[in-house]
C-alpha cells in the first residue's frame, strides 16, 4: 500500500475497507491524505493558508459542521477515528471515484469529478479569489488551473508513496 509504512496496520486495514466500500483504490486514498497532511497523516494538521481546514483530507469548518462535528473536534481525534469522517465525506460520491483524479477532485473541487484533465477548475478572470488561493498549481502560468495541473502534485505523491521506505508490501 502506498504510504503504508507511515501508518499503523489498523490504519491500513481501515483505509482498505473504506476504499472498497467507496469503489476506489486504497493507494489513491493514501496519496490524497499524504498530500493533504504534508505526508504526516496527522488528524490535527491545519491548513497553513489560514482557511481553517483541518485533518486527513483538510475538512473545511462548514464541511465539518455538515458532518456533525467541528474542525477542533476532528483535530483532537486519532487518525483512526477521523477515518470515519473521511468515509462519511466521500460517501455521496460512491461509484463516481474511478481514479486518483476523481478522488482528489472530491476533496478539492467536486465539480471536477469525472471531467477530463483539461477541464478548467478556476481561471483568473472568472474566479479571481479561488484562482489566487490556488495559483501555485497553475503549472504553465496561463491564468487557468486545470484538473490535470491540480492533480500533478498528488500524482507525484502517489509515485513517492510507492517507493521503498514508504510502501507497505502487503495489499
């Protein structure tokens, strides 16, 4: 399992079960959580840009409230406990999470689920604030952020997570 060497056996087992129920790949879920937590898999990690997002998939405060909790409560949970909220978050997308891109779009911008990598998530003229907040992923600096550009870093973390030292050899 990608990044499996960084987490407990219980965490790996729970991620496999969640991925199976969601119809997605456990390696992809691990790559998304590695990205969102800066490779720490910490349930308490907070967004450095000040959005208030917290945890394994960077739950926004409003999202946490919609799941019946708060970002403060999520930050106090163990990683295993927080995985229950990860699954609850993804449940509405069950059956639509066909690849790493779809899984990551469910976190970042759900309108991008099922779209081609050329799909424009945000551009400078139409969504200036969202574009500015994510300008670092505009790889070619053309003022448009595509799904493919957003996915590039997470794809890199999937590959990194499959390297010796990060990889857990058992599925």
